[in-house]
C-alpha cells in the first residue's frame, strides 16, 4: 500500500510531499512508481522529468509541489529469483494540490426595476481552489456572505440611487489557509451628461496608405453610458441590437470606440456619437457634433527621391563653380565650359521634371512650373556669359486633408534655379572706343 505525508494527501503549493510504498513481507525488493499510470524513472528523456519526481528506494519525494503534481500515484514491489519472481501492486492514491488565493477584485452594476434601482456587487478571485467564503462589508459593516463551492465568484445585492453616494464597500475572501480583502469601492452612479466629443485617429501602413480609422466618443459625465453611432444621419446598429449594416465597422470598449476597418468612399461622411444611461432606456440622449471622416493619403517623399534631388543640386553647384573659375583663367575656354554647364542645366531640369511626377501633387506642380519658367528664361538668353544663382526656399503646403477638420503644414525643401543674363564683357570691350588724338603730326610738323 502507499502512504503519504501529509495524510490525507491534500496540501498547498510549495509544501513537501512524501509517498511511501509499504510492503508487509519480502526481501531483496525492487520498487517501481507510477504517476497517472505512467512509469516514473530517473531518465532525463522521461516525459515526467519536468515534474522532478525522483524515486529513492520505496519512497517518492517532491520537495515543492505545484498544481501539476496533482493526480494518481501507485507502486509495484517485486522480487526476482532464479526460479520464481513475484510482484505486488498497490492501490492508487490521489494527491490534491491547492492553489493559494489571489486578492479579490470588486465591481458593481446597476439596473432599474420599475421605479426603483438595484445594485449588484461582484466579488471575484482570479486564482485559488474552492470552496471559499466571500464576505461583503459596507462602511466596515458586514452586510452579506456567500460560500462558493465550485467557482471563485460571489454576488451581493445592494440598494442604489443614481447621483447619490451609497458608501464604500469591500470584499473579503477566506479559505482554510488565507484571508484576503479587496480595495474599497465607492458606490456612486453619475448619470450621463455633458457634451460628447468625437476624436478621430487615422491608421496608416508603412507605405503611407490609409488602412483604418479609429473614432472615440469622449464623454465627460456618466458611470454606465450606452453609446450609439450614426453616419450621415443614419444610425449604425449596436451589437446588442443586431448585426451591423456596415461590415467594415467594428465597435469596442462597450461601443465607446468605433473602428473603420475598410475605409471606402461609402464610409466617408459625417459621424456622430450619442450616449445615454445604460440602465434606463427612458433616459435622455446627449449627442456630439458631426465630424467629417474621409479617405485621405499622406503624400511623403521617399529617401531615394530626396537623395537624387540633393545630388543634382550639389552637381549643379560644383559645375557652376568650375565654370566661374575657368572663366577667370581663360575667357574663351570659360565660355565653352559655361555652355556645357548650360546643357547640363537643361538635363537637370528634365530630371527635376521626371522626379516631380512621383512627388505629391502640390509639390509636383510647383517643380514643373519652376522648371518651365527657367527653361523659357534660358532660351531667351543668347548671351555666352550666364551667371547662375541658387536659392533655397521652404514651400509650405497647407490645408492638406487627413486629420479630420484640422489643418497641418508640410515643409518641403525645394531648389529654385534662377538664370540671370548679364551683358557680356566681350561686348563691353568691343563697345569701348579709343579716346586719344594723334600727337606727332600737329606738333612736330608745324605748318610751313
């Protein structure tokens, strides 16, 4: 037979368990232990190894038991002889391991029965082994108790009046080894009131494409509100009222939050939220102002485009600097180099034009217009001497949609190329006339 310490084999987590296989007669015996009819061995490959069951002779010891050690144990004692071998098996013994209780949590709800109101206080422990006893205290006075034999929850009715403080309640749970008390909770119900407000948040993918929107109804007053949403004046059904007519709409947080999982043109429009007391269907509704929600996309410039634009700007600067130096050293060669730079400028403007096609529409139009204006100016200028000045501007694109009714500003760095024609120094040199008179003929050759 198998005996246990403690006896009966019912103990809490963390305690020591010792099982002994007792045999009345026999010598040179060997023992084999079984847990839930599975042999217990000291092999590291045994599936029972994580339970740390190490048999030593006729005993099986568990230093610190857990709920995983609960189950049926048995043993087989035997003797092996050359002519005869005998074995004897014991009956199974059931080991129970109790879990310690957790601190109870307390909450309450309210309902309307006729013209009066009734509260329901809930006491619950998330961990433990029943049976346990729950006690309810109102202003430190016990007002009820309940024995939970199959679960770790108990309910207590209390009187309630909306808008009035009914006192502080606490919940206590007790077992044969513990007694724990919850935090105090004030029994007060605030009716729904104030002006709700809808907060909109757009959710984007990595490529800046809008995939969803979250609308939250912010309410200043109300302990137990019931929320309802509408789109362009048509109500969106609450889950408690039936299936929603818009499959792309999902409610969360008791209807306080509305998710638009698939934003299409049909989902764009004016959204409102309204609220009332959930425990009283006759209570008045409070409604928010309409908020416009529409499909938008954030226009962003990729790092590759920004790098190409910067490299083009740097190359233009270097080319202009080289042309100016060559002009100072050799005017004729400088004119040729500057013409080459002018050709490179045309190519760069074409690159800006191609890059602008992938930029946001406002920025794309701006770059195209700037490139066209500078090309017209260059074509009108036939001078061989052109000085280039580079100006950096910050173009502020405002009133971009995407944040509801609010506006936001996107600073965009653009490079504006200005071609300033100057009068050629060669032309000025040709226009200079000699300002001298011959001196030898009049003074050295006087009239005869």
